[in-house]
């Protein structure tokens, strides 16, 4: 069994506030390519959290890829505590609940509402012990909330066979350049 943890920047850390933002198209392309390769390599489960940004987008992309690979893998949204997202605006709460209903499995690591940072550490431990590798869209030169996940993943991988891959801003820029070149070529072909 191969289980992939996908995490990374929150949408606001990337300055993405609308689903039709051009930056989102590039990130979706990167996620599609990475998840597609993970499926080909034998991934059975894509497991992510419910944070707005990379986590939700990776689950959305995985659900889209289920049309191409209907029986190859499952999706799971794991949340750190019971009332996760309850302080978000109504639109973002609806997005979370809709996505939660679409994945194959969803649960909270802690059955209690948020009480302390220990719940977040317990969540990280859960994710590390229930996955075999990680994919992070995260750049060490541009810190964000995912630094905590990266630090735990790095520490864990130093002592366990746990590969992880970082997609940096340079990688995203390369993907954006390729995306733009493909757009330009398709316009020229018309």
C-alpha cells in the first residue's frame, strides 16, 4: 500500500482568493501532474487536510482524476480537531463541507473542538504514521504555516524511510512558464 500526504501553502499565503485566479491554474496543473504520477507509481490513498489552499485543491484534483482512474486509489480528508473550519466565513465552510462529503473517507484526529497546539502535533503524528511519503508545495525561502509540517516531516524522515518532495516557487515558476508557452502555442495553432 502506498499512501501520500499532500500539504502546503494556504490560499491566502499564495495571494489566491478566487478559484479562477491564474496562479490557481498553474498550481492545479502541478497537482494534476504530481498526483497522476503518484497514481501511476502505485498510490492507493491520497490523504490531505482541510486547509484552504493546497490541501483542498489536492483533494479536488484527486477527485477529478478518479474519472480517469476510477478504481486505482481512494481519497481521505483528515482534520486535526472536531470543529475544524467553524470560524471560517460561510462560503469557505460550505467548500469544506462539500469537499468532505465527496472524499472516500473523512475523520477528525481529535474528537474534541480545538483546545491546544497539542492537537495539531497529534495530527502531524497521525499523518506521518498513516502515510508512506509526502508532497509539499512549499518553499523554504518563503515561510508559511506549512513550515510546521515540513519540520515534522523532515525530522521524521531523518529516522524513518519516509520520502518527501518539495515543490518550490522556482518549480511553480517553471510550470507557469510552460503553461504560458502551451497557451501561446495553442493560440498560434488556431
